[in-house]
């Protein structure tokens, strides 16, 4: 992790260092906030993986959702990927009241697998 003396130094680094300028588009807005006082300068820390853009040629998460084969169902069913409100409520109940290992055990019950067509 690198430490910079000011937010301006972070902006300069992100815009001038060839290893950073393609990964951070645009420079984070928080770094453009003016310094309030010269007695208390703002400091900033830069972590190499913070805000990293992994693959600019791939569609982002929203675009991946739009291209998904079940996009039409998602638009028509408010509770998608659940079949409806009842299945959503069951999922919410399990999530709220049980730990993951307990949910896994519940989902392995033959009755649940047969009722919900779980493989």
C-alpha cells in the first residue's frame, strides 16, 4: 500500500503513473474534495486493488444481466430468480434464521429437492 501526502498527490499519481491510469477511470471523486485547512491537511491512502477494473473488454454486471438467457423472466417476475413470492419468502426466512450450514442441510432434504426440483 502506498501513502500519499495529500489527495492531490493521489490524483496526480492515478493520472500520471502508467500502471494506474488505465485501471482507474475516472479518478475517484472523493480525491477531488478541496482541502479544508492548511493546518489539517487531508491525507490519502492508495491500495493497489482498490477500484481496479479487471477487464474493460467484458460487459459489466448490469450488461451481463441484460444479456442473460432469463432476462425476460426477470422483467416479468418481480421475485426472479425465485418462482414467486412464496419461494422468495422461504429463502428470506432461511437466510434470516439459519446459518449457511443449516440452509445447506435443509436444501439436501429429499422432500425439498423433489418439491423445488433441486439437483
